[in-house]
C-alpha cells in the first residue's frame, strides 16, 4: 500500500485524489477507504491516517517527520524499502523456523513408532525398554515446559522496560555475550541504513 501511495504521490496526485482512486479501484477495502476519507475530511494529517490503518509506529513516525520537513515522497521511498526488507526478513524467519519444527515432528513420529511397534516385541524387564517407554512423555512434557517458559518470557518482555530486560539477560554467562552481539549487530544495521 505504501508503494501505491508513493507511486501516486510521485505522479502528482494529492491525498484526496489518492483516496478517491483507492475507493474507485477497489484496491483497498471499502471500510478502510471510508475511515481514511472521514479522517481526511476531519483534517487529520497523513501520518494519523496511516496510524489509523494500523501501520507500525516506525512508519507513522517517519511520515510525521516527513510532513514537518516536507519531503514526503523521499520518505515514502525509504519506508517502502524498509517494509520490503522487513517482509524479506520475516519470510526468512519462517523458512528457518519450519525446518526445526519438521525435525521435531519426525522425532515424535519415530518415538511413537518405537513405542508402538518395537517395544511390544522386546523384552519387558530391560532398562532400555523402560527408558524408551517413558521417553515420549518426558519429551512432550519438557517441550510443553519450554513452550510455557518461552510464552511467559515473551509476556514479561512486553510488559517490562526493555532496557531492564536486556540488562538482566546480559548477566547470564552464555546468554549475555549472545545478547550483546545481537544488540550490537542490530543497532549497527539500523544506524547504517541512514547513510
């Protein structure tokens, strides 16, 4: 949608004409165009329109700053690049995340196969059969515990001050160096985009 706004701004359309074009072309749902039209009639700035359309705060902030300095078209080009990069990173994360999930799924199927087909044929008094017999329960229980810890950590992360959370995480021996390296790389990338 930012790309469409950018192209229409570059073609010389003003905001009212862009909204009218979006309404007539049905490129945006009628509910969204009506919200934008009402906010535009009420005299809201373009950044507020994007905020009402649930764009990220970084995009809204960049557009509001562009409204002040007057170079909205260049800012829309930069925002378009930023959102494209963000979409590519999310796609890569999904690709990277599906592989371990597939491996865990195969592991569960193998464990269930061992329990269902191999154990009934083996000797019952063996220590290996006892371990294999309880392995699915232990594995699923520990997986559930790890998932609960992850969700709890995410909830606490969102609820607390980010600087305090990172200061707490840096105190751990192995995790601390990872967090420092991650934050260094993240801010170097973000600050390097500006030049």
